[in-house]
C-alpha cells in the first residue's frame, strides 16, 4: 500500500477489483443442470437472483463483503438453491450461468438468447 498512514484503514484497491472482475468474467459459463446437481447435493450451490449481476455478486462473495451479501440474502436476491428449484431445473433440462468462488458455485437463471450459444 503506497503512502499509507499509520492506523489508516485501506479501502478496496480499484485495480485489484477490476482484475478480479476480469478473471471471473473469463471463468463464467453456461452449464447444464445435470452437471451442477452434484454441487447442489454437497450444499455448495448458491443462486443469484435475476435482478443481480452475477459477477458483482461473485466479487462480493470472493471479497467476503458480508454487508452486501447479507442485504441480498434479506432481499431474496442471493441464497441457497431450494429442492423445489432444483427439481424444476431438472425437469426443464435447464442450463445456468455459473461462476466458481470456492467453495461455492454461484448460479443464475437467465433466458436463452436466440442465435447465441456458449459452445
């Protein structure tokens, strides 16, 4: 930390934040639910609500930003995947946007865009 004053609390480093975002963007993928079921069974899956940015949530989880994560959880915009939701994704043969923030796999349901494919 350059020119830090003794006792000063440092804020997030904007450059490091952008590097983390870029890394996470490169690690996102659309993954079939059948490949995600094992993470659900292990309790390692967390769902990001449709109104949230998957990468912003992943950054907050990676940075252990308890304030933001707790607020999203209270607003039901982030949290565990329910058994009913898992069953619905299974029945729909869904594919979800995913990013790993160990030990979690964050998932987000988004509508398919016609003419676009991940593979």
